[in-house]
């Protein structure tokens, strides 16, 4: 049984989460998937229609009251075989590269056992955001840390612009996950 911890951030590409989950279930027949969502990601996906366990910031902060209580980002890190952040928006990309961990998605990444288990990231953002100099620097930092990138593609974006920055295809993302689970 492969345990996939899937996270999504505040990119319109979060609408692809149901497809990613379904394709993972088809491709990895013995898979358990848990989903972590940022508050902004909730805007783009109907969580009530997903057949997976879902976590958000409130679960992290509301379940802890004293020393000795479980710490969700550590429990999820320990549970998962692989961590996949798809889509990874520009904001969270900057946070990860800077070591900021102010929500459940970033706390899991900061506590991740990067030399023991794969962490895959799938950037998705507007073309001009992608071409901003900070993006190259942030991607380079994550790659230096051995995070695995599924790069964005060129297409017409949700905003109407045409260019690079769109989330990679569901097939490419799931293929990368499958390859790194074996």
C-alpha cells in the first residue's frame, strides 16, 4: 500500500485535484490518499465531493492543546510515503524556498524527511509570475534540496493569457508519483 499525501495551494489549477485523485487510484491500485488544503485552495475545489481524508490548518491548530498531544504535521509526515504539492502556487513556492512554515502544507514540507522520502512539487501560476526572477531562485532552492519538480506547461491559462505556467498534465503528475513510489 502506497501512502500518498497530496497537498494543494491557492492556484486555480486546484480544480484538477479530483482528476489527480482519480488517476492515482486507477494507476496505483494499492494506494491510500490523504489531502491537505490551504485556506485559499478551498476556493477552487468542492471538498465534499472528494473521497479522501482531508486536512486543513484548523485541524493542525485545533487538535493541540498541551505537550504530549499529537502534532498533525508530524503525524502526516510519518504516515506518508510520498508528499506531493500540486498545484504549488507562487506564494507557497516562496514560503517553501524561504523556510517559512505558517500553515499545514508548509509545516509538513519543513518537517519532511527529504533524504528518506520523495517530495514532488508541481508549480502552477500566471506566465508573468512564472517568469519573475524570484521564481527561478525559489525553484533552484527546492531542487538543491532534492525536491522533484513536475514543471508547468504552456497553454491558455484561466486568466486568458497564453504562455508557460499551467499545471502539468494529470498524466505527467501521476506518472512522476508512480515512478517515485517504486
